[in-house]
């Protein structure tokens, strides 16, 4: 694969990652643009022969973290994503909102590994390099994050069920 | 079930690998047996996979977004910078000695160069010294010390007259316009007192082509057209009666051959 096609593939991946991070298509593209501008400025630090994808994802991740710290954009962002192309039923949309809402409750260190692996474009080792953390740390954060996500979602579902039961019982 | 806080974290890793499809086959039976007897583990795996699918599909929504011209432009710009970075690393890395030796030996005479060419080459394909000079010309942007003169696209006619005078031979335009490329500039660089005329072209997609022309000494061999790959780029080189030519471009063998044929015409 030529460098141009390789880069094109990675930029498409960056847009996907940015979309899940920002929940907004305009903000996602802004983040990707900012990432590419920084990558251009840092191109001389890239080591030819090493993997380009973790390098780009690391820049995007750091840019996103800086943005969050600077403007707390995630707190202001709407929790809506564009319609997923494969699952368009309302139920799935609700589930997606629920999962994204639960993701927001996780610490950044646990949230990001879950998203990176869900993209299915990187191995654990590549994803760990993207975040500049040791593989063991990455795996630990992923495990804890996934389990915490499950607990939160199940807690939410259980809370809704109890609420419905109370309403039915009171009716 | 085994969780991250469990005393056997290895199995958590195995469960995650199972969900992510990276579990080694030799561990598959062990994990499936565990899932068969552990309802909590089954529930965790099902949820993790489900969340993963939801996030994956949400991310895929980015693929349906319209193209972003600013991103595309930045992508092209980054590709060019990384390409230059690769070239520079190649020139300054293990290949530097060969390139430098190639240029020096070119000046020293083709017989010595022929001896040099028997050594290991940069990419597995040996090539003559004027190719090394072209690589230097390809990076004239960043190695301005080599540069003696530069002409813009609007001064190409003047450039050809001046370059012909400097080379003491007629230098014709590479005329890649017929393939949709536009001349961007022409330069004269000196490498060990050898003049090299370098022409830079670019097409509407931003793809750059570098053509170099340098005098061929009377004792130097006559090279028939040859194309070689260097990293992601291709080189084509050949000789005429009095000149050596080199073309550098990205793309396939067919691309470089077409470009070379256009220059030869």
C-alpha cells in the first residue's frame, strides 16, 4: 500500500474515532483537522519504518484531551450521534444513547481504550502505543472500563425497571 | 465471574481476547468451557460484545459523512511531508554512504562507479550515480545549498535556454503537460561540480514528479530504460547520446514508464 492510500485509510479511522469522542460531526472534523495540522508540524519527528496509525491516533488523542481541558467541550456536547448505518431501529438508538451516556461516566483513561478497541482497527499493542501507555496498563484499563460500563448500564436498566414496576404497582 | 478485581486476571484478558476475536486457538476450548459453566462470565461477554458493536456502528456513521475538503487538503499535505521525511531518512540513514559514494564516484569517473555498483544497493537494485544526483535534486527544497538557479512555471522557456547554455547542450522540456501535469519550477543544482537540471511537475491530484537531466560523459555507459522502486516511489532512468535522465514519481511501474516515455518523446 502506498503512503497516500495508507494515510487515507488512517484519516477515515481518525474521523470515526473523533466522531465517537466528540458526538458531533462538525466537532469531529474540527478535531481531525487539528490533528492533521499538528501531524504536519510534527512530521519530522515521525520515525519512518514505524507504524503510522498509532502515531496519528496519539496526536488526535492528545489533542482531544487538550481540548477537553481547555473548553470542557464534552460536557457541552449533545449526546446524539448521526444515525448508525447498520442499526437504525429506535431501540438500538436508545441503547446507543444509554451506552454513550454510561461511557461518559467512566474516567477518560477507561473510556478511550473501549472506544479504540471497538473501532476494530488496532491490536491491543497498537492501541496502547496510541495512548502512550504500557500494554499491561492498557489491558487493565480496558478490562476495568468494560466491566464498569456493564455495571452502569445494568444499573440504569435495573433502575428503569424498578421505576416501571413502581408505576405499575401504584396504578 | 472473573472480573478485573478477581484473583485470576489472566482469565479476564482471555475473556477480552475472546470478545475481540484475538484469543489464540489453543485457549478457545478453555474459555468456552468456562463460559458454559459461568453464567456471570457469559453475561459479561455478551454485554461487552454488544457495547462494542454499538460503538463500532456509531463510529461507522463517520463513513457516511460528506467529504471534507479541508481534511483532504491537509491529508495531501501530510502525505507529502511524510514522503519527504521517508526520503530524507533514507538519504541520511544507511543509504547515505552509498548515495554520497555514488555522487563522488560519478565525478571520479564511470569506471570507478561501475566497481561501486557491485556493492549492496539501497533497495536491492543498483543504479548509476546520476540517479543519486536526482535524489539530491528531489530534495532541493530542503537542500538549497546545492541550488544555483530557480525558474518559476511562467519562465520555463527562459529556463530551457539558460539550462542549455549551462549544460552546453540543448535541454528540451520534459513536456509532461500532455499527461495532465503542470510545470512548477526548474532548477539547476550542482553536485560535485556536475550540473543537474531538475524539473518539478504536479498534477491536479497533487502528485509530484521530478525529472532530472545531467550531461553524460563520453566514457560513461549508455543506460537503457530501467524502472526501480524506492520506498513508495518509483525511479526510471536511461541515457541518450549526451544526457542521462531520471524520473521520480509515486505510483506504479506503469505510471513511471508512461512518464518516462513522455519525457523520451
